[in-house]
């Protein structure tokens, strides 16, 4: 499977990361799909995955603060968008094998055409992700507040 880089940017602050996430969320919310959209987030601790998720969730109308579900692994947020009714936020940091997501009904979630699934630490479960997953990689930049963000499909 060959993945192509669709876009890359350098975020100079958390606000820029959230703005990028917001733009992507609005684009996805306007797009009809026959199954869940999966966005896989990867990168080191503190590289911007949760910041991205917070901006993404806010753009979809989630007013309350979004935290990584590190201990519960998955949270589902209800949405009121034309083509999106659920934001499923998964934190795979504590997942040891991809099969652990099966116990949470992951394969059923993939069939939900009204869902977008954001997965932090997605490299830990990549074996079970669909081929059309959008991968977003976060890396620390040269300055402490900089992040390099790459989108692959």
C-alpha cells in the first residue's frame, strides 16, 4: 500500500493546530460517506494529537472540553451535523494488541456512515484500520512551540 502525502504544514502554536483541525472537521462534516471516516493520529507525547482533537471536536459543535480517553480508551460524542452524528475519540496508548478494540465494538463503528473516528496513538492499531484511513503525523518542530504536521492517505 503506497501512501501519498496530501499536505504538510508547520504549526507555530496550538491555535494554528486547532485551526487546521477545524478546517478538516468542517470539510468532513460536509461530505457524505457510506461508512465511518477514520483519522489516525500519530506522533510522540506532546506533539499535538490532543490539541488537534480538541480543535476538531470544537468545530463539530462539541462545547465541553475534550480530553484524551487514556484510561477509558474510547469516548463517543453526539453531533448534530447533516452527515455526522457521532465523533468517536479513541486513545490507543494503552492498547497492547489491535484486537482489544474489537471488544469495544470497533468493527461495528467502522460501518457507521454517520461517524468520524479519531484515533490517537493509531500506529498501535494500524493493522485493523481501513485502507482509506487518513493519517496525520505530528512531530516536534525546531522551536518548542512548533509542530510539523503531515497528512497522508
